[in-house]
DNA sequence: AATCATTTTGCAACAAAGTTGCATTATTTC
DNA sequence: GAAATAATGCAACTTTGTTGCAAAATGATT
C-alpha cells in the first residue's frame, strides 16, 4: 500500500502545506525524474518559483527525493525509496538512465551500481552511474 | 612526447589564436578538471567570458576535452585522451572522482567503468560513473 | 474554537551562468 | 600583402538559483 503525500510529509516532520502536497503528488505520479522547470510548468500559476526551490530543498534534506547528476547541467529529482526517509541519509544505489530520444531520465531501481576498484588512496563515499542511450519506450 | 597546444589545435583544424592556446595550456598543466569559472579566474583580464564559453564549446566538439557530470550543477571539463581527437567522437570510458574535501574533480584514467546489465529494452550508448569521497591528497 | 508561536510563502531584488547578434579584429588562404 | 574567412569583444538578454523581509498559513496550547 502506497503512502499518500500527506503521510509522507507527516512522517518526515514537515508541515503540511498545499504547495508541498501538490509537488509531492507530482512526484508520486511521475514516471520519470523531474527538473525544477518541469515542476514549475505543472504548477506555475499556483506557486512561486522560490517556493518550488525551497520545497525541493526541504524534500532533499528529508530524504524524500534525490538528485541525479547529468551532463546537461540540469538538476533532476526523483523519489527515494523509503529507507532514505527513515535513515536520514541517502543511499540510492541504483543506476540512472537518460534517453537521448525522449530526453527523459528514469531511475532503474532494480539495477544496482556495480562495484569498482579505485586506485590506492581514494576512499569512496558515494557512487553515481548514469547511462545514456535509448529507453524502452523509444526503441 | 607530449603535444603542445599549438599542435593539438592544428591537428583539430582549429585556427590558432591566443585565447585558444592559453586555455588549452591551462588544461595541459591542470592536475584536475576545470569549471568555466576556474578558467575565467586564470585569464579573466585577458579574454572575454563569451570567448571562454565559445572556446570550450569548440574544444568539446573537436574531442579535445570532455564534460564531467556532477551533482552540484557545475560543468567541469578535462582533457580527452588522443583517441577522441582523432576519431571525432568521445569515448572516455574512465571513472571520475570528486573529492568532498578539496572539491576537486579528477579523471581516473586507469580505472575503467565496470559494465552493467540493463533491464530489457534499454540500449546503452554512453556510461558515466562519478565516485565521490576523499581523494589521495586529502586522506 | 480562539490565540499565539513558529513556519512557510510570495514578492522584490539580486547574483551567477549561459546565449545571441553584430561590428571589429585577427587568422588563414591565395 | 590582399582578400576571404573565422574569432573576438561588447552589449543585451534569458535562465537559473539565492536572499531578506513582510504577509499568510500552519501547528501547538489553552
Ligand atoms: Mn534514482
Ligand atoms: Mn575524464
Ligand atoms: Zn526515451
Ligand atoms: Zn581532495
């Protein structure tokens, strides 16, 4: 059973506001990762740009969403799995896929990032893997 | 024997200008990846901001440098190995490391990106792996 | 349910990053 | 060296993100 936006906000001890509920609902029903601009287009007339920035910031800190690095320099956000919310720090260990055709970025939640052996002297804390190519829908 | 900036520009059929030579020299002597701002700080008084943008763009297209995706939304550039220049398309298959301490990003040229098995229906064209943590110098 | 303390929001103003058009200057070709 | 071609600097602009502050909304308390 999936949690509602209200429940997620409550369990993250964020006060429940129209803006946060709306933005979280957008994430909950989105099939792909969202950039700030995507969210702005979906609720520009309702909420200020600054509010969206601050909301995303709050969600990030609470472990509700995570960012996805990209070559095109646009920060994209996607929902975390529940563990991030509870534990307070991110451990999204899956591969991200960016489609060259449709431009969409998605979380491959089932695809774990393979381990890699670094040169001596380097200590890894976090690993990101972004694969680009053609996605399932565009093939 | 390392190529000079002039030789690299010539073999990429780019006309040789003071700006391009200077910026390429900065890359040739840099131990880490450079953001636009890093370059600007090193030659602000000499070249216009726009010229730096256009130079980086030209270097990218010619396969002289490649971009490194990052979470902090800052595009960083580093020299490609020679193959990219000759073949005309990028195939920088190494891991990138971003140090949380010193903030520097470096190419781990000797560390190949491990292969990963994607779900059915996805076709990979390019793979990026960015490891963050503590680098050799900061340990 | 009304009150009060605490957060959140919208607005304005700003800073930084990146792009485009165009006249001027530099580089290459002949 | 002259002509053709390409690169540069400047101005103007867009997009992205940040900050301070007053007004509005939320959550806790009575
Ligand atoms: Mn993800
Ligand atoms: Mn590299
Ligand atoms: Zn696609
Ligand atoms: Zn370091």
